[in-house]
């Protein structure tokens, strides 16, 4: 157990039950998990906590995932943070928009928990 | 002293003056400086309508029937004011087809039929002869009265008087000679007589002047104005009835038929046709004539009644014929100058009528009766004869003499039995027979030669039987039994009560039966067969006269001819010089250097035919041209094709315009439909996208928890329980979502089932509250009901309203703060019906969000609270339900002050309910694509 390498993951989603499942999954993988329930909160926590990765839902109150993604990428202090976008809208345009805005990867809901964990680990270089 | 030499000298001098005017007019016309190219002259010449019948006869009729003389002038006034387009069409047609008479017009219209032209001529001659007799009667009467000056003696012609001792006979001869001088000095291609028209216009001026002079003299000289005459009449019981202005009963029929007759006469009398149509210089003149001619009629009638009443007052108890009042009143007061003026005025009226009428009739007799017969009988001889123009002139001169002698004969036979007016009306009724064939011919393509023949014959026979023969019988030239017992003693055939029609004056009676027979036969026989090629081509020229800019006749002829033959042919009838001049003018017009350069094509043949038509009538002209030109007969189909070409072009362009307009409209409709479709498509996409999103969300949780549980059998019991519980609740959410989505789709597409019944809202609310009480208890909230009794029932779907109430209540609970939550449910009667309110003390809804919450899948949650576990369809569905029953649902709220949802349902009669459904259905139904035209 090398706690120095414990990665910080921020989950930004307004769906309570999805947050619970993600929290459980990532916690089981040994990550430090933070939760935000809307876009503004997600941006604030990202700036305060400097997580290694943000799991970003697109459809959120107050500020949507795309805007959060854009804001994160515009922040030089957060240039290293990896962004994995999650959305229930699986259209091509949404995917390319997210990637265009600087997201590192994109997954559509409902997702396979295994694939999600693999993706998260890959993004974190583990 | 008015001695006979003075009278004769004055008459001859006046005729000389007329002749001088005519001669001058012709000279000027030949020099190309027409003196009649004026609408005023045209209108004045039309006043040839006013003959001695007007000049002397109106007063006579007024003395018997008060204003009964008026219809004779009312008819023409109405025709000129309202029916001028008929005249315009006649003028245009006649000019385009070189038509020279009414017989020519009718014959030409029905395929250039000789038979028809001949029949019209015969009817015109027989019909108009009484009218000419009338002029002779009036002139000889006025002369014989004048010769007794200053004594006033009524003329009494003895039956046994030999013809050569009868002044009327000599008057007829003088008039014939004068007319021959006037009208038949040379032949003209167009058969126009400018000099004559000028003389006629002058005569119209003279007769009006004379009549007004007498009128003023009687009204203001003998009496003290209109009022004075009226006063004197009022004191005389016999005369009072004359001032009864309004006719009644039989009078109306009589008025009506006289007005109709006179209206037809002003169009179809041969002399009116001659002046108004053939002699018309410029159709624009019609415009002024349309009011100037009626004005003339008005002026010449102003003093009729005063003169008649004045005469009756003055000559009370003496044997003075009212027909002579115009002359005898000035005589009685020894007004020599005025008497002479009146005589000249009467002479004007008579000579004007006789000249024009006999010229018109002689043209018809020559072109439509004699020429066809000659052509038929001695075709070869005519063809060989070098110059026929003298023959033609001879025929016309003979015809003039013949017609005037016929007039004299009628005068001898029947003249005494009738007053002037009655004689004139017989002629009017005769020419009225032309109306169906004329008017029908100008407006109905279906009329045929046989139809016109049948109509004219039938009408003419009825006219002769009911009007002409009785006039002979009344004069003693036929047995009187004929009148009283009918033909063969058959009562149904009583000439003036035909088939038992009685109670009408003889003119109305004749008009009714003759028109009945005429129109009936014309239409019925015409309908027996389709028009032939010749009839169809002529029908188009006539019916479409106002549409064609140029005559289309040439297009309807196909064949070859030799130039020399054509010139020779025309030369034979018009004289070689005139013929060459006419062809030279034609060549000049075409831009050719001379006659030799002309090609004998269809147009030239047409021109030659029209030149001939002017001289010998269209039917004969066609026969003559056919003798030198090799015409290739056109089939009916070909004629129709050629005729259709022009009209088809118009039709095509109209069709094109119509099609293009249709196309534009269709394009616009398509575009709109497309936009609507795109909008619908976008809405559908949005909806699908929203549904997908809403479905994916619970699925995500369910899948995640299921995989967690599946992958890790050793997971703690507490977590396992919690995750399974979440899976169950997400499944429930999914189910609810599917149900509501389907529900919404059903409502929106109009396929939802509605079960309307009488509902007690108070009970329904209580029921809903009971069903949700568990939710309230769980949240520690209190609910307060404010439901008064005795409110009326409403008509709606019970289950659907429960659904609305449950939605509002659960919505309220969802947002209540824990433990201190309060919900107040109210019910009250309001203006629109019953109002239900559900008020909570939750966080309230921001103004911007108050509209959003009623949109599909739009939930507004507070960041501090959990996202509400709704589907985002509850409120939209509730609103739809309320609206379905004609109500509305809305929210009132301010952030922090709770929210109150209210809905109103109308106390609706069934009709309003249907209405609401209908409106909604209409709003929902997409406009159908105009598929049929695309």
C-alpha cells in the first residue's frame, strides 16, 4: 500500500444513485473520492482539491458538464487533471463536442462498471 | 298668306337644301375630310328614330292615353344607357365583316346563308312598309290640312279616288326620286353614305327646333305655362283622367311590352341599324350618343303633353284629329311662320325616315334577295357581264321605288283604320322578330341556320296573323269574321286572343306569342344539331367580336386565286376604277409598291370578298369569290382548330398563369409543410432525446449496482441490502417513466380514452388526499382541507382528475421542508367554474422556472435538496388533462414563500365539453399535405 500514490477522483453528477454506485466502485479501487452535485460545485471542488481525475456528467443543474470541462481546461493550475465525461446522451455530436472541449475520454450511460474502472485506471496511468 | 305655291316652294326648297348638304358631305368625304366625324352628328343622326310618328303621333297618343306615349322613348333610352355594349358589339362585328344591313348581319352570322338573308329582307320589307305608309299618311295629311289654311279641315280621302289624283301617290314618288338621288348615286364598298348622314343630322335638328317652337308657343303663348294648363285640365272632368300619371293593371303589361318593343326597335329597325351601325364612323362616338340621343328624346317629349292638353282644351267639341294638333294649333291662332316651320319639321321627320329606311331596305333587297336569285338563275350571264355596278344600282333604285309604292299601297288599304301610333307599333313588333337571331347570334355559339330560320319564320307568321292581318281586317280588306270568330271559326285561333290569351292589348298579345314562338323555335331547332364548320367560324367572329383585335376571317380560308380574276370580279360590281383604287390602297397599306406586287393569298381573297360584301352582301360575295378562287374546303375540325388557335393561345397563357400561380401556392404550401415537419421532427428528436436520457439514467444505476453485486459475492450485507433497494426503486422509477411517457404520447396524439361523468370535486379531493396521506406522514407534514359543501358537480374523467390531484399532492410533499411542512388544499366556486388549489410552504419556484416546470422532462430542483424523484412528466400531463376539460392549470409562487398550484374546471354543459375536445383535436391535428396536387 503506497498511500502517496493515492489518486483523488472527483465525481460530478446530480443523480444521487449513480453517485452512490460510482463512489462505491472507485472507493473499492482505493481512490480518494470527492462528490459534487452540480456544475458549479464541481468546478469549485476541482479548484480547491486539484483532483487527478474528474468524472463529469453532462446534464447537471446550474452548469453543464461541457461548461465545466471548458472552465477546467482554461485553468492553468488544473491543466494536469484528467477528464472522463459521462452522459446519458450518446450521440456522436455530444461525444465529439466533449472531446473537442478537452475531455480525455467519454463514456455513455449506462456503462459497464468494469470498463469504467479500466478507463479510469488507464487515464490515471495505473 | 300660306298659299299652296308657298307651301310647295318651301317644301322643295327644303329638300333642295338637304340635297345640297348631302352633296357637300359626300364631296368632303371623298376628299377625306369627313363632316360627320363627330359624336354629336352621330347622335343627331340616330334621332332618325323620331319620325312623323313622334312629330305628330305622340301628341295624338297623349290625347288618348295621357303619358302612354312615353314607353316608345323609354325603351331606346334604356337601351342606349344600359345596352350600349350590344350596339358596340354590332358595330365592331359589322365593321370587321363589312356588313351592310341587318339582313346581311343575320345571314353572315349563320354561315352566310342566302335563304336567311332573304327571309330577313322579306320580314323587314313587309314589317316596315306600314311604317313608311305612316309617313306618307302624315305628310299628305299635313299638306292637305295646310292647303285649306286658314280653315281647319280634316283630310278625308275618298276610297274611290283614282291613284293618280291622290296626292299621297305623288308624295311617294317624289320621296322615291329624292331617296334615289341621295342613296344610290354610286356603289361603295362599305355602303356608307356620309352626305346622307349629314342631311339626316340636319333634319333631326330642324324637327326638334320646330317641335320645341310649337311647344313653347302653346305652353307660354296660348296658355300661361305648364301650371296654367294643368289648372285648366283639372277643371275639365274629361281631361283629368289623362293626367293620371300611373298606369295600372293592363296598363302595366302594355307599358312593359311597348318599352321592350321600342328598345328592340332602336337596335333592329333597318334604318337604325343603317345609321347606328353601318354609318358609324368611329365607335367611340357611341359614348356621347349614349346620353345625347336619350337627351334628344327627352327634349322632343317635353311639350307633348302640354300640346295635347292645349289642343284638347282649344278644340273641345270640334272635329280635329289630335294627331294634327302640332300643326292645327298654330294654324288656329294664325301663326303663319310657325305653321310653316311645323310643316317643314314634319317633312323633316318623314323624309329622314323614308330616305334612310328605304336605302337600308333597298340594300337588303338588292344584296340579299335579288342578287342571290340572279346569281342562281342566270349565273353564267352575270359572270360574263363586264360591269355589273350599273345593274346593282338599277336593282337598288327599283327596290326604292318598289318599297315606297308598297308603302303607298298599305296606306291605301289600311291607313285609315289606324292612328299613327298604332301603325308604327305594327312595324316595331315586326322588327322585334330579329332580336332572338341577332342577340342569340352575338352571344350564343350554338345558334344554327335552321334555328334562325325557324325562329324568324315562326315569329313572323305569328306577327302577321295576330297584327298584320287584323289590321287589314279592320280596314275591311279581309272579312271581319276573321277577327271575331277566328280562323275556320275556331275560337282558339282568334287572331287577337290566341289560345285564349285575352285581356291584353293587341301589341302585348302579339309580342308575347310571337316571341314565344320565335325564341322557342330558334333555341329548339338550333339544339337539334351541332353548328357546321361555316356556322362555327362565323359564330366565333360574331361572339368574340369584342375580343379579336383584327378580323380573323382570312385565317379561315384556304385556297388559291389569280390576282387578275379577283380585280376583274370586284371591278364588275364596283366599277373597274373603284376596284383598282381599292386594291391599290390595300397594296399601299401592305407596303407593296403596286397591285402587281400583291400576292393572291388568303388575306387578299378575304379583302376582295369584303369589298364585294359591301356591294352585294356577304353571302353573294362568298359565292362570287368562290367562282374565281379555288377554295379548298376546310373541315369542321380544321375550322375549329384555326379558330381555337387564337383563343387557345389566350387560354394557354391563362392556363400557364393559373398553373404558375398554383405552382407557387403549392411550393409555398410545401415549404410550410416542410417547415412544420422539420419543427415536428425537431420536437420529436428533442422528446426522444429526453426520453432516452431519462431512461438511461435509472438504467445506469441499475446496471452499476447489479454489476457490483454480481462481481463481488462477498459484499457486505448492509451494502447488499442498500444496493438492492436502490435497484428496486430505480426500477419503479423506470416503470413510472415508461407509463407516463406512453400516457403523455396518448394524450398528445388524441388517442387517450376519456370517460366523462358527473363528479363531486370535494369527494374526489378527499379521496386523493387519503391516498397520499402516507407520504405526508412520512415527511412529518400536515395537510389542511378547505372543502365547502354544496358545490355543483362538474363533468370530467374521474380517474384522470385523481391523477392530477395525486400529482399535485405528491409534488407538494416532495418539496416540503421536513417536519414543518404544511399543505393547504382548497376548493371554491369562481367565475370560470370550480377552482382547486394546492398550496405548500416549500422553497417556492423562481419566476423564470414557473413556465419551465410545465415543460416535459424539465424538473426544477433546489441545489440544497435532492433532485426530486419525478419523471418530469407529471405537471405537463396534469395540465393537458385539465385543459382537455376546458380548464387551466397554473402556479403562483415566489421563492421562499411556497408554491400554490391552482386549476379551474368549468361548470360545463356538454356542448362546451365537445367544443373543448374539438378545439384541442384541431390544434393537435397536423395540417394535411396537399397531396392531391403534388
